[in-house]
C-alpha cells in the first residue's frame, strides 16, 4: 500500500524572499508543499499547514537550505532553474504528476497556455484539466504554475495573495514579457 503524505514525518519552515515571506514543507521523499506570501506570517503559516496539515516547525536540513537558496536566487532574478529539487506529490494522480512535470520544464522567462501544456502532454483537449491541476498546485515556484497562462496569453488566475498581480510580478522577475492584466482575469488559480 502506498504511503500517503500524512503518514510521513513532515516539517516546515518560513523564509523571507523579495516577494514576501514564503513557506516550505518537506519530508524524507522531498518537498511536499510551498506557500507563497500571504498578508501576514500567521496567514502564510496557516495556508502552508492546510497543504501539509501534520507538519511541524523545524530548522531546514542542508538539502532544504539549498532549495531555499535556489528559490531566493530565482526570486532575485539570478538563477532560473529549480528542476533538480526532489518533490513529493503524495497521492496525486498520474495525470497530475505529468502536468506538474511538464510545467517544471517551462524555462524561466517563458510561458505556455493551458492548451499548449495540454498539447505537450499529448492531450490537446485537456486545457481545463491542466488548469484544474495548476489551481491545486501545492508546490508553486518549484512547479511554476505562474508560467502557465490562459488562452490568448492572458494571465488567467492565481490563488496566491495578490492574485494575478503576484503572478505577473513573478513573471517580470524572471524576465518574461507580460502585459498588465486586470485583477478580474481569474479563469484558473495556481
């Protein structure tokens, strides 16, 4: 029987970034949750703990310190890749894992639409399903759902604090060419 995320000892930490305080949860298999900044540290922690409910606060081990450093480099516009970080998708479906891995392959500074990502998976009619996976993404930044746009290159949605504005800010940090989108452009979350 597969081990679920809740059956594994999970730890978390919060850390300051150029976009605000983020959170990261991990277990022996890898990083299992990332939380983008909320309005307060308490809100960031609470939202992270909804993704990793049994996690306990702990100092990050060396591998997690390296992950945090890589995230900080990305959010400072320096390094562009997080693809080598080990992830734990828990009990996610095979489709969910494939979507996340395909999103991880989108280079920093570039974007794809939900439909283009679905086509890369060999399922050109699955744009809504791809959007649904991105809306439930527990690993933003590392699984860069902010690089996945709605049809026509519109921003789509983003469920992080600040919504689409946060998504656009992250894309600009990475050097992506993005047009300002109205806050009401909320087709899918991240």
